[in-house]
C-alpha cells in the first residue's frame, strides 16, 4: 500500500473512532448502566430489511425479542420495530455540561441490542462506546503526561549535559530496567480500592504516565545533542541568545516529529495498560464501563464459551491498535526518509 494512502486510511479510521468516543451519549442509544435482569446475556438482535413474508422495507428494522421458558431468546416475528434517526432517549450530558436526550439512532417502541447484553441485561454496544471513552482517554492523557515529562527530561539532559545528563540518564535506565507492568500492579495495589470512579481514573492515568516517559526522554535527548551543535545554534548563542530562546526556537522544533511518532506508539500501549488494570480489578470499577472491566467477565469459563459477543471489546481494541500502529509506521518511515 502507498505510504500516503496508508497514513490517510489510518488517520481516517482513528478520526471516526475518536469522534464516536468523544460523543458517547449521542452515539450510544441507551444508558450504559441501565439494567434489565430479564434480558441477561441476550444475543445481538439481527437487523432486517426483508420480513418473514418476503416484503422489502426501505427502513431497517428488528423483530421483538421473546424469552423462552428455558431462558433462551428468539425473534417474535409478529412485532417489527423500525430504526429511526435522532430520536429522544436516555438523558446524557454533552461534554459533561449540557443536558441532551437526542441520540444518533433508536428504534420505535423496542430495544435494539446490536451487540447483545451482559449478565445484568445492560446494552453492550452502549457500554462499548462509553467504555471506549474511558480507556482511550486514559491512554491519551497518560501519553500526554509521558511525552511532556520525556520532552522536558530529554531536553534538559541533552542541552546541559555533564552531571545533569549523567544523573537523569541513570534515573532513566533505572525506570527502563523495571518491569513496568508489575510496577503498575505494585503501585496500584498500595492505593485504596474504595475511591470514587473519577479519582480512580486519574490515579490510573497518573501511574501509567509516570512510568512511560523514559523512551521519549532518550529519543529527545539524542535529537537535542545533535541539534545544539548546529552552526545556526552556535551562532545564536554567540549573539547572546538565552538558553530558553535556543531551546524554544532552534532546538525543540527538531523533536516534534519524534514526539508525534512516539505518541502514536504510546497511546495504544497505555490503553492496553488501563485495560489490563481494569481487567484485573485494579482500574476503573463497575458500574462505570471500560473495555477492561467489560472483558473481565471472560474470566468465567461459561461466559467465555457461551457468549461470543462478550469478546467484542477485544476486537475493538484490535482495530484501535492496528490503526495506531499503521499511522506510527507511516510517520516513522516519513521521518526516516526525510532525515536521509
């Protein structure tokens, strides 16, 4: 695949995913925490354009769900529920500020469980969208924190050198030698478990971000070591330019491509870290959805072998990771070709 096409395709898919997760209340048709115990582990409803009589319809529809005596679910072909765009539904807050009730889609007089339900009868599609916002933004915020720390440490270390460089690089080597996943477990285990979901979210972001700054710092240091020896930097220093001016105007711009490439690598890595913590019960806890605690139900064998739709958050993770790594690969190739 052409490099530009690869980059554009990856960016387009990521843009769609991020927009969906940026407005979860609008995209998700139902409240992700609303329970319906009569619909426990209901399989995904099939979307139809043709009914049982062979008649075609312009609007897609689903059949009502009937619960059998043995607890299984079948379609009740006597009741059709047509999809409708922008209906009113469960209230939510847009950007956490504005009260809204309009959703992207819904059905007339029924319930469209496109990705099935969990053991409590909660809509898996709505939980996937809301949970993706938690997992993705944990990765984004943690990556932003790591990149900021990495850029600061790398710039200071490479620019000033001597004992500052030695001390910061020894510290970086210590962090690099530590098994970061086990370090996350150890640090999170010392924190209280009974904390509010918002506090847990920011604690997870802080922990993940503080252990991921080493690689960006080492890469930025290498760029700064090379850039500070350029003739125009030496000339600017000779004319009396301050250290801050040299860094801001002449040196740090060289690190932007490195930091951008690192961002595309760190975000999926940190999303996976949040998912792992939540999967093991050390991250964002129920009833707030995240992709990690949604996948945690697969720790039960009967769920894993009986309800395939419970794997869907893992497939969403795969799609997200694939496109991030596609963009990272394209950016890295562009940077290498530009440097040669």
